[in-house]
């Protein structure tokens, strides 16, 4: 040990070398005295104790690596140099952003493509993007006309949702935030299903008890969306851990925004996932804004991907506007999660091109020029260009796909709007097998109130 310290002090030309060497000599003499003692104590350790057990590590100085601190949380080397890591002391270059097609949609020649898209998958992805764009435009307008109460578009982020969804299997369990409608659509949730949910009619499994856009489907392995940010992240870890215990060939996939990543649940989820080695793929949509809070006010480190290594988790940053890159990144992350039974973090860099929701006006807090620049990099147009270059898509196909999507969306809205609403009593159902006394009491009070104040209940909700 003494020799090691001398080498360290000399190599670093440390001005405190004489003091360090004196301290080392003192330590060495103490260690020599202690080793005589510990040899006798070590003799008392039962012979069944293995060298890796804490008691043996502490007691046998001869086994203790002198140049490292061996403790229950790991083994770290000692250093006589004091240097802070990160922050203002050693700013690191940002993690680069993996992409396979450029902002104009041209393929990048030397890009890593471990999972190349086949024509059928690529065309399905693009058609879903076209439908998603059409749904977003028409549903947004329908909300503005007062036909239902709330809507959120995913404009600018279509490639993140659909590129990742295409790389998963139907056995993978999805926990999304609220802006990944492309994921559930790709899995088979129809435009009609979406319209029923937004209108909260009798065809909707939630029976109108949730706000619009809170989709969910047991059949599609897609957990119902919760408005409360980041609550889905610990749930996803629990589900992933269950998949691990069941030895299933599947993972959980958790989507969230960079704003949600400031919640405590994000940190709890990542640490649990890492320590439990839960097969979960975390996909962050870093779209630059959390309502009016810019990403620059959300963190000081290297975005969200930069946090992964701190949790001991493989992390990747990907261009969220490049559907082919997102597909490859998710397929690779899924492979790691399922084969190695560990979590993986993916940060998809994108931009929220629309307002946060129908309750927001983003022109109040961000520059028109910023929005114009990002809209010019439209992920759907980029992917279309790549598809055309592959010879897999044409302008004529595009026109007809968009016309068909428009017809479907308008029809779905009309059908959903005409469908009856669930009765008032539905509000009290489905939580308990037998309604407890306090809910019975509340239900009676609601009905009594509506009888005396008929205007308190919307006219299209049957009072029964
Ligand atoms: C726990 C919690 N806090 C605050 C809110 C209010 N809120 C709703 S959306 C949102 C912004 C979230 O931004 P981000 O996670 O980046 O997703 P984005 O909307 O940009 O897709 C906030 C603060 C909430 N729903 N839940």
C-alpha cells in the first residue's frame, strides 16, 4: 500500500506528496499491528464462511484489496486526488442523437441498422401515421366545435409513437402518458374506438368516467392512461418484474415526457427497475416543452438519457422524428431488456408542434420562428420521403390513403356522437363487487339532487 501511495503521489507530482506519504507510513504501521490481531480473530471465523461473505472480507486483511474500497455497495479504487465530477467542473459533451434518415428524409449511408424495416411493416407504420395526423386535425376541430370536452394532438411526435410501437410485440405491456395515441392505434385500437372514448358513450369501456384521450385496452395490453404525470412509471416496473418472475418472453414499455421525468415517480421507477433488473424499456419523448416550461428549465444535466448511467442502465438518445431510427432503437432496447432481463432507457428527441392541449395557446410562450423551423422537419414527411426512395410508396397512394383516413375519421365521429351516453348510475359501478354503504349513500344523494335540479345533469345522460 505504501508503495502504491508513493507511486500515486509521484505520478501526480502532488505538492502534498510528503504529507500523504507520512500519512501512508503511519497507516502502514497501524495495519501491520492490526494484521497480527486480525489473524487471530480470523482464526475464530467458522470454516464454512466463504471469502465473499462480509465477515470474512472485514476480518482477513490479507484478502482486502489495499488499493480499493470493498464495501457492500461495490468496489471502488482509492485516489489521493480530489476532483469533483460533472457540473461546472468537468462538463461532458452531450450524448449524440442516433439517426438513420436526415431532416429531409434522405437515408444516412453509414447508419447502424441492426433491425431493417421490411416493406409491410414500413407501409403499415406510414399509414398509421397518416391516420394519426388526420385524427389529430379533425378531433382537434371537433373539440373546438364543442362536440366533446378536451383533446391533445401528437403532432411532431408521430414517429416516436409509431416507430417504437412497430418494434414491440403484442405481449409487451404498454404504460403510456397521454400523447402516444399512435402506439395504441398501431396495436389495433380503431379510429372508432378513439371516437367512442372521446365522446364517453356506451361503447366505451370506461363508460365516460374519464376525460377524453384516456385510452386503454386490456385486449391490446395497453394500460389505461392516467393524467397524473409519471404514475405509470412505477406501475410499468411492477409489471416488468411480474413478467420476469413468470419467465415471459416480453417486456413492459413505459412512455413519458421530459417534464414528467422531473417527478419523484420517475426516479423511484428507474432505481427500482435497475436494482430489480426488471425488463422494462423506458421511452422518454423529449419534445422540448412541458406546457409552457421549456426543457432548459427542466434539468441541468444531459437531458434524460444522461441520467441512465447514474442508475446503471443502458441508455440511448435517438432522433424522435426519424421513424426508422426509433424503430431500430426500440428493437435494440427491447432485445437487451428481454434477453438480459434488465431495464433500458431511450430518449427520443422531438418537438411538440401543436399546442399542449385544447386548453393551451402555445403562441403565448414560444416563438413563431421556432415552431416554423420544427414543422419543416415534419417526421411524417421525412418517413414518406424515405418510403418513396425505397420504391414502397407513391404520391397516388398517399392521396388515396389520406382521403380514406379522412372519410373514416369523419364517419367515426358521427357514429360516436349519435351513440347514447351511459346512465348516471354507471358513475358508481365497477370499482367494488358489492357497492359499499358510503357509495350507496352518495348515489342516493346524487339522484335526489338531480330530481330537484334537473339542469345539474346533462340532458343526454339517462337518469337511471
Ligand atoms: C403530477 C402532475 N403534475 C402536474 C400535472 C399538470 N400537467 C399536465 S401535463 C404537464 C406537462 C407534462 O410535460 P411532459 O411530461 O414533457 O409531456 P408533454 O405534454 O410535453 O408531452 C403538466 C405539468 C399533472 N398532470 N400531473
